């Protein structure tokens, strides 16, 4: 599926990423939240976005379920389709990076190889992998959609953590224990990292 179109030439805009960042007052970056279903990826991503919005940042959350309603609506959950799903999201996040936006992606993205491919699409330092670490038992307790129950009953195939593997990040930029810390504490950990990297600065 990853084929480059022929007879095309990249058009370079006079409005560059640097100029967009200067206008926005902050750097653009990709925050890639990964973890098991129920680990709190979407909840954390949206909470971080809210705080960044309050700081005047340009942001957008690419949520796993939302994206599968449109851009990736033709994909299933086999390993191949999961890989294509992540490839499309990575390319979209890259465009948002060039637009000067802080792109937050909340996807299980279970395979290291695909996450590494997403990382390699952008310059060094522009991809921040945030591992939402949470014990499987806690994720199952939070199972508001009833997906784990269906997976254990064999009603859902290729379910990460049950019938399909999850490869935890080996060296993420940030590991957040979402099973141990409160949402506010997790948000603070992400914001602190962004400050340390000079992406944003807090207002008084």
C-alpha cells in the first residue's frame, strides 16, 4: 500500500514551517501516545490538548476511533491493516507538523516497527513517543466498551493484548503510568517534557 505516486513533484511553499511556528509562538511537534486499549491514551491526549489550548497553542488530536470513521474507514484490524492505519496517520501527522501544529495522536499502534517508521518520517526530535503504561488487568477493569470481554469470548479477532501482541516501547521519550497516577498528574508530566524540550513555555 505504501507506493509513491509517479509523475509528481513536491511543491515548496513560501510559507514555511518556521514561519508558521513563529506566528503561533511555539514549536510544532508530534506527540505519539501509544498503549493498550483502556490505558487512557485518548483521555490523556485530549486533556493535554486542553491545557495546550489554554496556553494559546495550535493543536489537533488524531484519535484512533475517530480516524477509522473516515480516513481509515476501509481498514480492518489484521496486522497488515493496522500497519497501513499507522502509516496513514504518520503521514497526516507529518503534514500537521509542517503546518506548525502540535499533533497529538492516540492509537494503540502495537508494533515497534510501525512506530519507528512514523518516527523516521520527520526530523530528529520532532517525534515524541509517550507510552501510556497500564497493567492489562486495570485496562480490562476500565473496559467501558466491553471490548476485552468480547475478545476473551472470541467475538473480536486480532484484539491487542488478548489475541494480538502489543510491543511496548523500549526507549520512549516519556513513560506515563496511567494506572498509578491521576489524569492531572499525567498531564503535568507531558507538559513538563514539552517545556524541557522548548516546545512550549508556561504563561504566568
